[in-house]
């Protein structure tokens, strides 16, 4: 998205600043005790080992909160997480505590992963993503998820879901129109998965 309007970005930043002032943070210590129900798929620190389960460690807190509510309200309609949400996401305090816990954890992708041909091909395709996710996937604005060091398999699945419409969100559904084919999606996913997370230091 060459020339993504600057005033839009400023508008987003101002809205987020306003939102932050009314936002009550969850408790990461309490959140850790609640995260016992997430271990089997995401592990206790959110560095999931199984590539279909997204890493949550170091993800933006506000993004995690939004998505947990989206699973609960079927805005993001995924049976696995809906089952979890029905049990554990009824109370907004629980959601906020869980988000505070996972957001406070460090990613385990702390060094740049190998520059395979696929990673290099992906690098050439991410210009339009960088305005929101940053060139290295360590997005700075809290509603834009970090992609750096995320599992490649999960990133592919997420991008395909935006493209085929099974996951809908106004900004990403628009962006998904730019994914030309599966090779494109796989290359971009490989690129972001290979970037080191900025949560390690
Ligand atoms: C049975 C496995 C399983 C368990 C247990 C589980 N999850 Fe998940 N989780 C998934 C899968 C699969 C996805 C990806 C779903 C999708 O495609 O949107 C996911 C996605 C997520 C996401 C979205 C991440 C992103 O980058 O968008 C959050 C947040 C999340 N889970 C939180 C939790 C929390 C908190 C718990 C514990 C209360 C939990 N999950 C338990 C399987 C699980
Ligand atoms: C205008 C801002 C914006 C741009 C540009 C953008 N994204 Fe996103 N992206 C978002 C938002 C917002 C979300 C969360 C959407 C949701 O709620 O499902 C997201 C989510 C994602 C996710 C899912 C992450 C997860 O943890 O589930 C992937 C993968 C992704 N974007 C890839 C890309 C790629 C690749 C590009 C470039 C082709 C791109 N995005 C461009 C705003 C943007």
C-alpha cells in the first residue's frame, strides 16, 4: 500500500492514546495462574512448540484482549478457541489478566533465522505490510499484531483465512487482496517467521 495516507496513521495513533487513558490493565501474576488452561497448546509462557498454535509470548496486550473477545463473540469464528472461550473468557477480567500474562513473556526467537531463498523472496513482498506491522514484523502500535518470530505454519493459515474470507477483519481482508497466490503467502510467512522478536532483551 504505497502512499498509505499519513493522516490515517496519525488518526490511529491519537485514537489509541485516548483509548489507553480509559484502559484498565490486567494482572500478569493472576493471569499466569489462569493460563494453566492454555498450556497444552500455547505452553505456559506462550512460546508454543506446535506450529499450528500461535505464539502469544510478547504479543501486544490490547491485541490479545481484542482477539479473545472476538473468539468469544464469534467475530473470529474458530471452533478450537470458541470452546476455550466459552469456558474461560466469560469475564473480561479473566481476559485482561491472561493478556497481561502472555504479553509480559519473552519470545524464544531471539536471533535472526537463516536467510533462505524463501525468506529473501518474502522480503521483497512486504512493503505494503510495513506501515502497520513494521518491516521486521515487530509492530509498535498495539492493535497491529506482532508477526516477528511467529510460527510460519500459523502465519500461512491466518493469511489464507483472510484471503478465503473465513477470517474477516476490515483492514486485513483488504490487505489479503494483495496476496497473489499460495507461493506469495508462503514466502511472506517465511520472512516474518524468520525475524527476531524485539521482546528478548
Ligand atoms: C486445544 C488447543 C488450544 C488451547 C487449549 C488454547 N488455544 Fe488459543 N489457539 C489455538 C488455536 C488453534 C489458535 C489459532 C486459531 C485461529 O486460527 O484463529 C489459537 C489462537 C489463540 C489466540 C490468537 C493469537 C493470535 O496471534 O491471533 C489467543 C489470544 C489465544 N489462542 C489465547 C488462548 C488462551 C488465553 C488460552 C487458555 C485460556 C488458549 N488460547 C487455549 C488453540 C488452543
Ligand atoms: C492497515 C494496517 C495493516 C496492514 C497494512 C497490514 N496489516 Fe496485517 N493485520 C492488521 C490488523 C489490524 C490485524 C489483526 C486483524 C484481526 O483482528 O484479525 C492484522 C493481522 C495480521 C495477521 C494475523 C496475525 C495473527 O497473530 O493472527 C497476519 C499474518 C498479517 N496481518 C499479515 C499481514 C501482511 C502479510 C501484510 C502485508 C501484505 C499486512 N498484514 C498488512 C493490520 C494491517
